[in-house]
C-alpha cells in the first residue's frame, strides 16, 4: 500500500482513518477486526505477497515515481544476471538460485556477536499497559522467530509489586516475567534487551538484571525515540495508582496530592493522570559533557559485567545523531538504534508526534553519511538498527540498502504488535474462559476471520509448521498471538527473500546501496542514491557504444 492509500483492492486490504507511511492506520486499535495488510498477513502469511483470488483476476500496479521524500520514494533495483552472497552449499545454477535459498540470517555486535534469523527486532515495549497485556504473545513469537525483543523503560518503576530497598530494586515481578517468557523459547538466536532510562538507573535496574540474569541480557541506554522529544509517558485512571507513582519518584500530572485535583477527580472532572519520565543530560551545557557522562555510564555497565550494550536514540538533529554514532562506536557498543520521527509504540503527545524531529528517511540517510565518514577516518563504526515507520518487507530491504554496510537490522514497533492483538482476540473468542487472561476483545469471530475456517489450525498459515517444530503438547501452551506473530514474520521473511533474489543477492548480508534507486530528484539529493535512470547509465552507454 502506497503512503496515504486507504484501500487496496488487489490485496483486499483496508485502513481505518488515515494511513501513514508504514501502511498501518495512524491509530491502531487492539480490538481491530481488520483488515490492513499487516493484520491479514498475521493470518494468511505468505499468501499476502500476491494479489487475491488467483486464477480469477489479473492485476496491474499504479507503479510510478511519487513526489516528496519518504521510503516510498526509494525503489528497489532488479538485475538480469549474477548471484552474489551464495552460501557454500549452493552451486550458483538455476536449480539452486531460488528465492527460498536466500539467507536471511545475520548478526550484530562488537566482540560478542548476536545471531538473528531475520534482520528484525522489536521496538521498545515498556511501561504501557498494551505492552504488559500482550507481552506473552510478543515474546514467545519473537523468541520462536529468532529475533531480539526490547523491554522498554520504566517497567520496574510502575510495577506495584516491585520492591525497592534504599532506592534500589530487590524484587521485580513484571520485569522477571517478561525476561523469563522470552528466554523459555529462545535458542541460540535473538536477544533479550532491557532499556535503562534515568529512573531505571536510579532504581538499580541494571544491577538487578546482571545479578539475576548475567551477561546474556543486553542492556540498552535510552537517549530518546522517534515518537516524542520528552521521556516515557503513560496514563493511569486510578488516583491511588497515581499517588503510588508519585511516591516512586515520577512526575505525575496533574498532581494527585493537590486538594483541588482530589476534588476534581471525585467529581469526575479529572479522569486520568499522566506519568512522565525525566529528561537525560539536563546538566550538560555542551556535547563534551554528554560524552564524558556517556562514557562513564558505559564503563560502569561493563564493570557490572554486561558484555553487550546498546544505545537507542531518537529523531534529534544532526549534532545528536553524530554524537550517537561517534560515542557508540568509540565506546565499543554492540548496537545503535536510530528512530526516525513519527514512529512510536506507546503514549506520545499527538501534535508533538506530528511536528517534531527529523523524519525517518532523511535521518537514516544522514546516519549512513556520518557512519561512512567515520569509517573513512579509520575508526570502527557501531552496528546500526534503523527504526521509524516500518511494516513491510520492502521497507526492510530499502532501509538495509540505504544504510549498508552499517545497518544490520531494522526495528519494527507497531507492526510486530498487531499480530499479538489479533491472535489474542481470536483466542478470547474461541475460548471464552481465556478471554480475560489473554486480554481478548471479541465475543465472537468477525467475518474476516471466520471466512478462513473454524479453528486456529485453519486461521494461521504458520500453525502446522510450528506444531511440527514444537510438538502437540507445547503447541497447546503458546498463545495464539505468538502464532500470529510467527505467521507475520514468516511472510516478511519470504517477501524479503523474493526481493533479494530479484536483486540477485542470495544473502541479506550482501545487500548494498546499489540495490536501490531514487524515484525523484529530491530523494536523490537528500540520500545520495542515484536517480532511477541515472543509476547504471554509464554502464548502459558503454554497452551501446563499445
């Protein structure tokens, strides 16, 4: 679906409200009954790579060069010959060079490499109730798919059952639950990443994690995100919970201790309280002070025993982008996630989301430019993950190509959450006794699901493959949201394999900037990617005139 397109008759998809660049609705509901492309892909998987009703239809694309600057204004380059990146097991002949032989496995990291089966990771799933409610679906699905998952900021701070002694956490049931669910299904692939913001650092989250789980957990320093230019936020409806959060040290707005606020809440004039996190580096007046504080923090975390450390930064300007790339590289970090404006998985002020920060494409293009400049100076460049409005396999291809060779994976936020919602709703409708536990919203199946069959073994394209892998007994333990997540990720992987094969790249590690072109001159100017008819033009003229 092209940016702004509300329906796509070829795929049978539709969006509510206004679609954004990712192809998702700008407001994604957990109780949605369909039918955006990601929602349907979580059910039928690879079938969504093709037009619907094969054998009864023909299809033609409105395939043009759009105006403006976005990932839609990059195009994927196809090639006539060759096969780069073949594994040693493949001969290179036509019988071996099939798209399903394209290798998607990759890795990131400095001294200790983290293997992943798909070049994807989740966004930060932190203290929002959506993340908590559907965590089992997200975590089990991502672990089975072999991709990293991120526990976002403030999970310990908002946990009423967490115990802090002398300001340091000694018991963290919700954090433990999240880590342990993922680790139960994790093999040699993927990673559990735990974020650390100002409050988390004060609460001793890093110390708790290293003491209980050791260096197998990746710790992530949090500079920001693409959704907003302030710290993490949630809303709570209970004034007692708001008072609890204030006592935990958070800013709560409005102040639940003010008498007028208490009266307004009792009368129903105030119904919610917003909990806010602190901004980092408020005492710094120049970038040198930020560098010093950052390096001290990294050194402290290494001293605790963390072997892998990452950094998440947001859609700040060029100074902060350069600082993130240089400092993360200099400190020997394992991963830097760069999140473009517009993205988001949690709560953010809407007009801030609409107006602040650098959009994903120009931010990512500049990140690659700065990474290349750093590499040209002889310095190591940190492995990079690009985030901000991605949902489809073509987004993954374009982002990896734009950021090559420094971008190792793509971070998806809302897209990987959608199958968790969908599967949980189906599970709650099929099994009413589970509905409250899985946070299902449907009392009965909508027509869009019921049309596919009568049970999960018919609803989900990935069901039978997972059952063969896990066995009947274990299959009965995993949530349907995890099955939906695996179904979506399988579709994304297959679509990415097809795009790579068309570019004659048989490993995702072989992807390069030459594999994309700019659809208009403005995109060419901003990204440094040649315009569609300028790319290879010199080679074409040599063929004609030699």
